[in-house]
C-alpha cells in the first residue's frame, strides 16, 4: 500500500518571531510609512547637504539684494539673475543652502538630547523601582518637581543660569526630558519584577543587578523606543524655540529656529524667510510623530490591527 500524504495545514507554519512580526505590522502601518519616507528624505538631505547645497551657507551673495524672493529660472525668473530656490535672507545668504545645512543640526539635537535623557532617566527610574524605600521617594519626588514646571520655561531658566549657547541648550532640553523616561522605566520595572520568570531567575541564584539588567530592563526597551521617537520631535521643537529666543544656536550657524528668530519681523515683507524654515521644522517633527505612532501600534500586541 502506498503511503497517504496529508496536506500541511497553514496553521502549522512556523510563527514569525516577535521582532519580525512587529516589523511586518510596522511596514503595513500607513502613518509609519509616510513618516519613514519623510524621515529618510530628511536624513539623506542632512548627510548629502554639502553636495545638494548650491552655495556656501555662510557666504554672502553680494550680487543680489537682501531678502530677495525665490528665483527659479524654470518659473520665469530672468536668466541674467542667479538662481536662488528659497530666496536670500537678511544677510544676503542663500536660504536654500542654509535650510539644507540646518537639517544636520536639528537631527543631531534631537538624537543627542533624547539619548542623554533616556540613559539618565532610564538609570534613575530603574534604580528607583528596584531599590524602593527612601531611594524611590527621593528620586521620584525630584522628578515630580521637574515635571511641575512647563518644560520650555524650565529649559529657559536652565539656559539663563548656564549661559546661552547650543551646548547649554542641549543640556537644558535633555534635563527637562529626564522625568518622562524615569517614570516610564520605573513603571515598567515595577510591573515586570513580579513576573514568574524574574522570580525564577532569582530562585536560581541570580543577583539583583544581574536580574535587573538581563531580565527586567530589556522589557522596558519597547516603550522607550516609542517614547524616544516622539521625544525627538519635542526636542527639535524646544531647540528651535530656544534658538528663536536667542538662547540656543548663535549666528551665523544655520539652525531653523534661529532663522525664524532673525527674520520674524519680515513675516509680511519677506514671508519666504519664515515659511521655508517653518516648513522644515514641521515636516521633521511630523515624520517623528507619525513614525512614533506606528511604532506604538506595531510593538504593542494589544493594538494589533490598528493603524492599517
């Protein structure tokens, strides 16, 4: 008798790993797709800014008048005039080149400040939850004091004490961002430390720090990724606000918030000087917000199927 071959049921297929499953859901999330495309374009612009910029962002164009509107030959600009896609700023510099170079600084600000806040806040939150007692009270009450102030006002106060400048602005933004990550990691640690596998690891002789860093903290990575992605958008806005007020980047550094601050009085006479830097800030922040929403939906099993 010949053996009968039974069809393999689709339910017996090997399931995807959690990481691949999350990546699959993320790739199908419309908001995440849009945010990723915009963010990739911004990163490419930042990386290849020296190749894309037609002029030196610091060099003055003496052959044109200050605050000249955009001049594009294909759109009817006279051929005898030099082409400036975004126009000329108040110091006779090419605005398009400055906006391109500004993407470098804004992305660096976002990633540096959020990385600093996650490292410090995550360590404080883990220590607070794991130690408990008076250590928990001291750390969390300190975080509550920081969160009692509006983040931008607190950042302004810190910069006023430390002195103006981009480095101090980055430090101020990082400090005011620490509490949200500390509270997030603390909540995750408090929830995970009572799980069965954590108790089993302790029963097998695992030390406190070993259990914390190998069993508990890895479970805080998912919410930290989501919160960090959204936090980059907030850091870029805060840095632009500080530069707008003259407390962040200093001239002639090409920074979007500084560009808005320098030309805020020209919003009606030369609107292109505030429209293009403003659009750059909006698109960058939008990309991180959309990507953060997609990551939240993809990494949270309870939200499976949403956002598609």
